[in-house]
C-alpha cells in the first residue's frame, strides 16, 4: 500500500510534459517514489530490534589473610611457598579462561588487591568481613569460588563458620599448629571507671604453653614504676592461670596501668607478654533521674543501659507509682513522654526546670507537644494529627561531639523501625542533630536525636518512644551485648552533664580512647564574645606524650565539622594545649587523650586449621596445604565452572533514528536542486 501511494504520487507529479530528458524524468520520479513510500512506511511505526550477547568468564577470588599473625607464626619457607603457589594458581586459571582477582583484609570493598604487593601487617583478622565483602562485591556476577589463604585465627568480627556464603571456599592453611613454649597475657578484667580513694581489683589472665608445673612473675606498672608483683603458679594439665591485683584509686584523672609477664628462657615471643588498662578515676557517681509519664518498655531499656555503667546512680520516678521526693537533687534527668497530656507528671517537670537540670526528653504518644515546644530545647515539633513515620537511625557525619564508627552505623541500619511524629521538625539556633531519620531505604535529614538548649542548661531530644526495640534486637543479634545502644544513651548523658561550655575555644577527643592503628582525631569549636559559633579559625595545638616529646599542629575548624586528624600514635596518655585568637583575644584549652595498645595478632600462636576445614566443608569444598596447589588447581578445573552468557534486547522506533531524517532530506534536496537547475519549480 505504501508502494502504491508512492507510485501514484510520483506518477501524478511526473506524468506531465517536462523540459528535461525522459531519463532524468524517470530518475526524479524514482526519488519521489522512494521518499513518499518510505514516509508512508514510517507512519506504520516500524521498529528495529537488536540483540547484544555478552559472555562473562567464571571468576575465582584469591582471598588472602594478610594479618601479622600469618607472617609471625608461619615458617618463612612455608609462607614463601604459599605466596608463590597463589601466583602459579592464578596463572593456571587465567590460562584456562578464568578471571582471577585478589582481595585482602586491607583491600577496599570494590578495589581488588595485587598479589605482587602483599604485605602481612594488618593488626587484626576479620575473615567474615573479607568473605562478606566478596559476596556483596560480586553479587549478580559469575563468581565461581573463593580460595582463602589463612591461619584460621580470628580476633575481630564474628566467626565465618556462622555465616552463609553462596560460593565454594577452597581453604589453604598456613601458620603452625604445633604449640610453642610461650607465656602470654590473654586478657585483663577491670572496671573502666573507679572512684577516688576506693579500692578496685584488676585481674590478669595468663596463657602458657611448655611451662606447666613452673611459676611466672607478673608485674603491675604505672609508667616506669612497679606498683605490685605476683608470683603465679602454672598448674600442670591446664593452659590458663590468673593473677589479681588490688589498687587504691588515686586523684581524679585518667590512669594507664601496664600488666607484664616477665619473659622466661626459651620463650617464643615476648610480644604478647604485656597488656594495658586505661582507668578513669572520678570523684563520684553521676546521679540520673529516669522519669516517665507511665510504665513503658523504654524505661526498662534505658534503665538497663544506664546501670551497665558503674559511673551512674539511677532513680526512677512515675506519677502515682513511684513519686519523686521533694528536694531531690540530680545531675541529669531523662523525661520520658514528659511533659505529658493532661498535665501528668508536671510536678516532676517543675522540679527539673526549677533546678535547671540538664534534661533528655523522649517524645512518645503521650507527649504534650505544645508544652514541649515551650521548653527551649532547640527543636520545634509541629505534628500533623496523630500520624507517625516508621524510621531507623542514621548518624549525622557533621556531628562531632561524639564519633560513630562503622560497626555502630551498621548496627543502626539493622534496628527495627520505630515511630516518630509526622510533621514539621525545625532546629533552633545552636541545635545540632546527632542522628537523622531513615524512612525505609531513604535517608532523610529530618532530626531524630537533637542536642540543643543553652550553655547554662543543656537539653537533648529523642523523637521516638520505640527505642526499646533497638536494644532488644541488638541483644538478640549480638550475644546479649547491646553495646551500641548502651553507648548512645551513656554518651548522650555524658554530653549533657559536661561542664557548661563557657569557653570560647573547646578542643576535645572524638572518642574515649584510640587504638594504636586508629587515626587519632580531635574536634574543635570556637565562639565569639556572645557565644555564637565561629568557623575557619586558626588553632595551634601542642601534643605532649609521657616522655615529654612534643608534636605541633596547625589547623582550622571548618564548617562541615570535620576533625583534626593526628594520624596513628604510639600507646600512651597524651596531653594537649590548644591556642587561638578569637576577636582579638587570646583563648586556650587543654585536655588529655588515650591511645591503647592492642597486640591482638600476637596473643595466639597456634593456627586454627579446624576452622578452615569446617568453613570449606560447609561450602562444598575442602582444605589444602601450600604443597597442594597443583591438586587445588585440578579440583577447580574439574568442577567445570561455566561462563555465563547474557543476552540483551534493545527495541528502537525507526522514526527516532536521526540519520533517516538526513537521508530523506538529502533525497528531497537533490530532487529540488535538479528540478531547479533543469528549469522547473
């Protein structure tokens, strides 16, 4: 039909007598026939379908445990044989069409490592994280298997035998399973907070191999001074012994004690003979009032979190159940759903306001929001009826008063959703959000935990009364240890009860203590004469260690709240002095920070090949040794992993192809030009 329309149009146009030759007339008629027929064809909406086929070869990931323990306890010849065997295995598999990539404990999730740059120096071993990151990085790809080179010693994260992986794991065992003559400190048990003048215990656990029936000398030191010594019997038939010291807490401050086992002849390594305890000596316990409008699961969760810390005394107050005594004095108050609707608990609220006690408000279904908005907490809530959102917490990276590590952020993401009021949430001047709300998978910048108030009376607000679910779920998932929830509550109370900040320069560590591998960071805040925040102020910092060695730093406090990074520091107690000139006036601040040594990789010398064998068996593979790389390569090839072929179809309307427009335009242009040249319109 399109051809008939084109032919009819051409015949109608070129059937009359023309001033040019008959051959040219036929040519022009043909052009008109082609153009008109094709335009009619385009009206039928034809399309072009293309199929693209891709072939993805099977991938084998070489996961290498490059921790310190592998190099420390594996004979050099065996380790050299293992690394060269991995390189040979990679060449063999690539020659057979496999894609081979390398991952280590220190490699980034989406950036494979290189075999020729292996360095066994990572201070901790988390095999589950390596395998989980591998699973996530290759999700949806043709991952055939993982070859895991390790000694099986895990000292961080959870054991990989309790995780499920969707790929075979061929384990290659290194390390040494033969016990070595060794004395080591396997743990210290002590309270991290002690009260000045009180006695407190410090218990050290010793592990030993090859010294059964003898004795060991254990010293307790503070700096270079030996405070106490214990002679410990190492009983035959056992591998553990204990030594207990009794100390009297000195003046308030942070103290560092070292427990050390005196090395003995024939001992394999002295690296695991000492451990350090950091203890904060305080004047007395912090008095906390936990007041609620009515009995609620939150109160039990908050009570458990507070009493898990020995630095707090707790009093519970409930209207009509456990009234608050008149004249009671507290350092900080938790007001659960207070102020409440109907004026419930107003007497408790009045006492807290009259004493200007720092307060932590928790908003719930019984909260009187108009009354709350009059408290000057730095947050205004304009709710839309009784509607709520179901949210989980997300750390605000710009909040520098306390740090949130990766593990805490990961646990936050696993919390069940909790209800918050739906409406307009407005932060007042000087208020900061420590946590944002995440609705489903969408992270918002609506506040969830807010710090505000004034310099004379600090206040905080948590916008949900469902946080008890967070502590419960974390306890279930992490062996009855809801550490992240408890730490959040304790840090909130500590931040509220810090001395009112009347300093115009405030420099502080972002964590209670750091490890020797951590990047030590300090936060800084600067204020003008009326205590309005200033940014980008030049600050000079002097850091002094216990040997009186001085380090100097210069930095400015940016608007995004990013801290000063000092880099990793040796273990010890450091004192710092900060100076700045604000508004023409010299300001200074001082403080302390702790860096704790944790030689985890030297604590256990005996490789755990049973863990590797169990991990491989559960995934449908088996355990190998560095002499069996040829057998390993044969088994991988014998498994007959196949390439994955994917086909992708793409449909495109013909009328959308631009080049067709230019071809039609060219035909019409040629026809017009020839007619014009030949003497016709």
